C-alpha cells in the first residue's frame, strides 16, 4: 500500500473554516491515504465527526480534551476534570467511530492533544498541574476501556509524560511533535511508543536531532496542520506531509519511498482500526 498517513492534524481548526474541502482534496493529490484528525475540546467534536462522515474512510477522528482550554491567548486556562466530564458524553456517543483518544497532552505552550501543559502562564501551581494529570490519567483509562490508542502531545514535559504513560500501563501511544531530548524519547521507544514528525523539522534542530536517534520503526509522519509547517507562521496543510518524509529520508540516508513505506506500516501497527476504516 503506497501512500502517506498524516497521523495528527487539526481539520476542525478555525484556520480551515472557509476552505477545508479544498485542503482535503489537495491532500489526496499528494498521495495521502488517510488523515488522522484530532480534536482539542468538546466544541470541535461535532465538526470533526461531520468531516469524518463526509470523507468516510479518509478523515479518521480522534476525540479528547487538551490540557489547555479556551481561546488563545487571553482566555487560555488549564484543563479541569469538569472539562473532561463535559466531553465524556460525546466520546461515549462516537466511540465506535473513533480511531484514537486525543489529543491528549502533556505540554508547555500551545493548545494540543491529550496530555499535560506545564507552561507557567497556563499551569503555575501544583494544584493546576495535578488537575491536568488527573484529566490525563482519566483519558488513558478511557483509551484502555475502549481499546483505543492515545494521540499525545507533550511540550516542556516530555519525561513526565512518558513516565505517566508507563506508570498507567498505556500500550498504543503516539507522541506527536515531541519536543524533548532524544535520550528521553528513547525511553518511550523502549516502552513501544511511536513518535510522529511534522514538516517543521526542516527548521527545528531539536526535531532533526530527534530523528537521527529514533529508529525508523518507531517514527510516523504528521503535519499538526494548521501549525508546525515548513515556514513559520504560515498556515500548514496536510499536503506538506511529503516535507516530513523527504527530510527524514535525508537525515537517515534512506530513500523517500522507504521512509514512506515504513512510516505508513508503523501507522497501521499503532492504529489497529486503520485498515478497517481506510478506503483505498
């Protein structure tokens, strides 16, 4: 099966509100087989499900509560258990349609996935950090209950994220746009976790060092669009997945075809439902 899997993108984002259909059609022309689309908060859930119904077998939804809630930057705040409680009915409603739980996030600056965000302006107290951990742990348990993988973002919290995932016995885990040290990432590899690489690798020394050390067998491709594109502050799109692939191939000294094949197979291993949902 030849083609890319974008393992993490935000199709329900405001940036795509006016031209999402064109963006999706362009991604198909690039050779993408499926878009793994994540939601950050309950307000995006219905839109994501609508897109997955419209593009059945191509847009595959993941629902979760991001550790940072609200609109950037003034209204942003740390996630609470109440945010998760508000989202649970929709997660339960659509559980059979979900590819994974996410974004779950452990991180430090932007709004992303299931997991943690310890940015001082978001979580400056131990109470806030502990609340985020509780939300994260609850979503790990939901993933176990529904037998779904976790789509996790960690920013400025790589080691705590990986440690918590291991402590909670998480199995199928994608750490997207990981910003920690390669040595910390290798602890995740030992636990069987996968790492997805966005097009911003071409301008990120940290991502380049990460890819040098990560075994290709634990690397997936993502765009995190509309963020983390090849050009800073320019809207990213799923079609830029080829940028990630080409740069990884360059760093590893491999062919683009080899990187595409292995990363796509990794995505199928990570997301067991992928072959059931995908339509070629």
